[in-house]
C-alpha cells in the first residue's frame, strides 16, 4: 500500500522550503522558485562506498549503473526515450556516503519524470544479461580511471590518510567484486541499502510542495525494515606515504590529513581557509607555485566533509625536475601560515568569494535541490542564505590560524604520489612532512 503523509507539511528552518515525512520514513523536501519553468528532482540514498565491506567494494556504484538498465515497468530503452522526448536530463552519482539519482525537466513533465525515476530507485530488475553488459561498462570505467593518474592519485591519498578504513577505498570499487557479483547478490545489496528511512526526495524549481508529496504518496515503496545501523567508526590518525609507480610525463603529488566532519561548526572557517590556501587563482599556493615560479600548471587545495571526519588536501602536478622545488615552496608556505597566519585583506577577499559563489550557484534549480537533499540526508541544518552568510562573516583570523595549526600540522600530514620513480618523491617530501622516515609503499 502506498504510504500516506504522517502530517501536513511543516515549514523547515528555511522559510521557502517545506518538508513532509511519509509513514514509510521517506522524506520529501521542496523549494519553490516561481521565476523558473524547470524542476530538478533528486532521490538521495544514504549509501555509498563507505557503507561497503571489502567484499562489497564497488556494489553501490554498480547498483547505481543498474538503475538505468530497466525496471519491471520500464525497459532501459524506454527510459532513455522518455527523457529524450521530454528534452530532460537524467543522471546519477555515487559518493563515499551517499548515492543520488536526479532529473531536470520542464515543470509540466515532473509527474512523468517522478514516476520513472521512483520506479528506477525502488524497482530495478537486475536482469542477469543486462548485468553482464553493465559489468563490462563499469570495468571499462575502472580501466579508464586507472589510465588517468591525475584522478587516481586522490584515491591513493585516501588510502594514505584513512588506511583500511572504508573512507580510504575508491568509490568506483574493485574490479574483482564488480566482475564476480551475481544478479541475485546485487539485488540483495540493493534491498538492504535502499531503505525508505534512508531516502530523501528533494525538488526545487517551478513546483507546488503538495503536488510533489502526492506523487510520493503514489510511489510503490517496498516494505523493508531498516536494520540496526552499523556503528560509524572514525578512522585512526596514522600518517602514511603511498607511491604508485606509473609511466607518466608528470608526477602527481598530494598532501592530506583528516579534516572536519560535516557536523563541525568550524566547517565555515574551513571553507574560507581552503579558498585562501589554494582554492582560487589569487590563493597562496596558486600564486607562489604557479604564477611566480612556474613550477606547476595545476595546483590547488581541497576539502571533503564526512559523518565522523573529513579530509583536507593539496594537489600539484609537475615534471620530474620541478618536484623538489615545488614541494619546497609548499612546505615554506605552510610553515609561514603556521607562524604568521593570514592577512585581514586575504580573509575579507575569501569571505566575499565564498559568499558570492554560494549565492550565484543558488540561481540554479540543480544547486538548490542538491543543497536540500544533501543537508536533509546528512542530518544537517537547512540554513537560510542569510544564516549561511552570517556564519561566513563571523570567521576570524584567529579561527583560521587555529585551523592551520590543527589540521595542517606536519605530524598529521600524509602524502601520495603517482609517477615513474619513487626516489624522486622520497627526498622531496622531507621538508613538508614531520618525518622522512615513513616508508613509501
């Protein structure tokens, strides 16, 4: 029986957002944007590579692929034809801690898009012949990824920072798991991870909340009981160096450490810090490594937020002769920041950049849907734009100085590299790490 809304929709902390919880546990959250004619719809599922065992590594990603291979009501070709006829976008993505399936359509096509996407999420067929074909596609995707050292180095860094913890595994998974999991095993994985209480339906654009809720009420939701959620264990801090030998023209180098969790109120300061460090063309690392010395074409910093921890990191790609001088510049910049901090001008410029990018992105229905879905799925507060801007405005120089001292301390840093000769990397890392005695692996 289709679930009914437990209560009338209640206003969320965002005045323009509305949230309804169905009896099944599925949450429906929307934001109306009266000035547009499109709607972006997303189904957010609380499963990803970090929810897998070693023997399941890659199944979340493989399930995501199989959602497009047809349901009991719609064949794969039908799904493609329906969305092509609507002139709509349909896609999906798998991350460390979530999977999302999303569509962008003209408002008049929302009911049909909702019907098809919901059937894909709840009722995929997992036909053995279709799975055999999709396996080959995913295996090609894994091979393509392994041919791209600039992408691969980030997963090597994940292993260095998080070790055997699930956060250290690549989202794309292991080829042997993808190749060896039968259709019934994949269907069982789907049934145990795609649970009503772990799914958020988010939509933004030209819509009425109650109309979206009525579409959700009409879904055929399988009766699945949520098992006891496994305890989320934070990874232990144990800095490592990882080197992957590969015949490349450049060396791809990353430094990283555990960062902040998504529930840490300092995440706003961390975003400002990331911008100043290496997130913009006027950032410290971009200016010092690339613009002033020409030691790399690509250099930047980055951060990710997870349930119990996060990751902060630096990437640069450069030729063999430039590895040592480029890493020396990075070491000098980090030491300078730990000693002197940032300037008031840098702080203000970064704040304005973060606020500007955030506000401009929210002119997109997709960005608003993503913001809603991710926040609700991850039990994050749905802050208004004014509230988010206020959090950014309150970041101080002292906040940044404290974060640098905590997150980028030399004794916390791990390193990962992809290139030809590990000896080129070994000595070059010494200035930036607390110790050069960590063995390369």
